């Protein structure tokens, strides 16, 4: 009965507000009622937000494509960085008007303290992290205020990160109240102990990313990592949203794109296949399908369409052909990679690889771990950051951010057909065209501060870049 009620709630959420349909939907809800159960609002924020950040456009056609997890096999413009401005506009506007607005409504209305407020603060931090990581300076301090200013200032990434960390500290400390999150909690099913670990683990993500820029972040990170029991500590505690059905409203968005949308535009990239093949990575059999010759063959990014499409490896069935495949927000493996980086901890690095393999149902055997350990001894940064990039397959936004932060794997290079030759892999998503009309003064100032060029996607490095 509980599952049926959740299905009905999901159907109501999706059909009232929309979900990821490539680039052409903006999730605005002008008729959203002012007073609905907060658990329903939480469901809306999680469902619509995750479907967008992990969907076919934002995840596969842009972030994951530019991180070279995927390659396009038809309609390859985006693989050559020839982006569609309305796609970025749709994603930017929808995240603010949909999940971020929903979560702020919860924060404004929930009891203080309450688990509901803490969950909303955690998810707000999660989405704001993605927004600033994709676009750089964005509206933050004035964006979600009660008066909903239409001309909010653009905040520096350093300030946004400080705000995100502060919110996560508050949220983590708040979990454990008596209130029930209700059926809208489709991540942890009301387990606030796991929510607390998720909030702390997200905090570790952002502290780690900014630790070399903000000394307080480095000390806070060490304090957090010294109590690993307060972090995601096993794959059973991974933060993820598992979809309940095969219909467009209820299926994983990558499945939906292929089977309900009839699209077949992506394969795994040559970069990914070559790196994983070289080290005999057991996850390759999960990430990719054999081609028509019975081998794993990636599509080179930014090159001509393969003929036939089956000559290259399709994205693994576990990601593309399962309507219930989860969208993963954060994993135990990522926590271990953060520990490895922060403490120069080789064992944490090896444990992270093992955890990632186990997450995907394969085993990191002694030979594979031995090879991985030798790679760490030879070049710690290359081994650590390349394996983290591998482990982030399926989460395009995080993979793209980690590549831009670390510059690994260094096999990722500007594609030969780039429409912006010589400028390299894009540094960012382009700002939305909606802001040039609605908030031009603040937008132009942000563009100038970040030295964003005419391409719209090349600029000074992000604040957290190593």
C-alpha cells in the first residue's frame, strides 16, 4: 500500500510540473498551491530536480559528454561544444523555479528544528552545489528570498560554498527530531540517521573541493573525516533515487529517453573505454556493452557518426535499459576518495575502488587492486583522480566538475571538431538567455569578473580549480 501511495504521489508531481525532456522544458509551476503537505513538496523537489540533473540533456548531452564519459553517435553538435543556448536556459531556470523554490518553501514553513527542514536544507545545498559548479557565479544570497527578487546579485563561488557548508552543518546537527518525513522521502524512506550521514558527506565534498582556497575548509574537513561513522559508511547508505516503473513519469530518465522518447544519440566514449581497458577494470562490463564484433569499442568524441551505430559500444544496460536504475547522488566510494585525497591515504583509495566495484556488482580482485596500487605509487594524483572519474560514471555533473577541478584524466582533450578551436574543453555552462533580459546588469558584471569569452563556455578557471 505504501508503494502504491508513493507511485500516485510521483505521478501527481511529474504531471503537474514536468520533468527532464532533453532541453525544451522549464519546470515552472505558476499555479502551485500555497499550502500543501510538506512531504509532497519534498517529493516534488527531489523528483523533478534529480530527473533534471541526471537526465538525458544535462547529464548525457552536456556534462557527461564534456567529461568524456559519453560520446555522441548522431546529432553530434554538442560533442563539438556547439551547444544550444535554450538548453542551458531551461536547466538554469527550471532548477531555480522548481526544486530550489520548493525547498526554500519547506525551509520557510517547516518547524524549526525539524527533520523536514534539515532534509530541505540538505537538498538545497545539493542543488546549489550543482548550479554553481556548472555556471560559476550565480544568484544565491538574494535568489530565494521571500520577495523572490527578479534582479538578484550574482555571488562569488567562494561565498556560495561558504553558505552551502553552513547550511549542511546546520542540517546535520538538526536531524534526529521527532517529526516524520512522510512518503515524500524517496531517498532514504524516512531514515534520518542516513540523511544525517548524507548531509555530512555532502559537506565533505564541498570542503574538499575548496580546501586549498579556504583554510577553514581544510580544518573543518579534517574534523569531519576524523569521525567516519558520521559519513556514508557503506554502499547500503548511498544517497540515490530509485525509480518505480517503466512509464515516462516513473522511469529512470535515461531509460525514458531511449524507450519512451525513441532517442539513441549516445555511446560510451573512446576515452573511457581505452582507460578502463588498459587497466582491465571490471566495471567496463557494466558501463558498456559489447559492439557488433564482440569487443568494447568507444566512440571518439567529436568525430563523424559511426556506421553502423552498433560498431561502437552502447552505454551499459544497467544504466540505459533498466527503468528502475537509480540516479545516484553520492556514494560511499566518493567519501573514501575524499579521505584518500585529504589524507594521502593509499588504503582509502584502494577501498574506494573496491566500494565502487561492489556498487556495480563486480569484484576488485587482488590483481586489479595491485595494479591500481602500483599506479598510485607511481603518480598519486593521476591514479586517484582518474579512478574517481571512473567511479562517477552516470553522474555527469560531478564527473565534469572533478575533471575541471583536477585536470584528470589528462587523456580528455579538446575534440578535433571543436567550434571554438584552441580554447580547450569548455570551462562551464553558458549563462541562460533569460538572464540577459531580466537581470542584465548583474549578469554582465558576473561575466566580466570571470573573464567569460565570446564562446560563453570558456573563462577563467572555477574558484575551486587545483
